[in-house]
C-alpha cells in the first residue's frame, strides 16, 4: 500500500439553493474570505489558479489547480492538482430537500518532502487535519451564503 496516497470524501448539507452554492464554489479566489484555512487563492490563467492552505498542522501546502470540468448544469467542478499534492479534487452540488447537498471528493498523492517522510506515523494526523479543514469550510460557506 502506498502510504502517500489519500482518498477523501465529505458531504455538506446547506440550506442555500444549489445555484448559489455552485457560484460560491466556482469562485476559488473568494475562498480565503469564507474558508480560513485557505490562506491565499489567485488565478494564474482562465482555467488555472494557485491555493495556499494550512489547517491545524504547522505547515502550508501550495497547490496549483487546473480546471478539468466546469459543468453548472450537472453541478460539477473538477480540478487536477499539482504541487505539494498531486491528483484531483471534485465538488458535486445538487438539490437536497429545500437546500443543497455538496459532495467533495479528492484523491491525491503527497509530494511535499517532509510529509512524504512522515507518511506512516503522520497518517492519522493528516486525516484529522483534513477533516477539521472540511468542517471549517462547511461552516464558513454556510455563513458566507447567508451574508451574500
């Protein structure tokens, strides 16, 4: 088993309409405004951007995101990731009752040298770190959608 490979999945239930949630998620440059672990986000091209993230653990990850699929009708945002992590991430947004269900899926390999060295002993902490980051993202997006 490759200890540097991770699969993550999260589900967020939000009371906002799917179209509003999708619009917020496709504006990656706004993530630092509502997701405190996204320390910086900027576009480097029409379909490319750079994110710097940091959660509970004391290190930043820098990721370049290349848009693979943007499909508002299907509610899908899919990007290829390179940098400290390599792989892909996908948001799927759909109606759920009177609100929205957001699914986040990610498959990556760790490329940052320190994290690769800590792959075995650090794995439970890396998973916890991701879970806390996603929980904070859900809370931040919920507040952001109420404010806009």
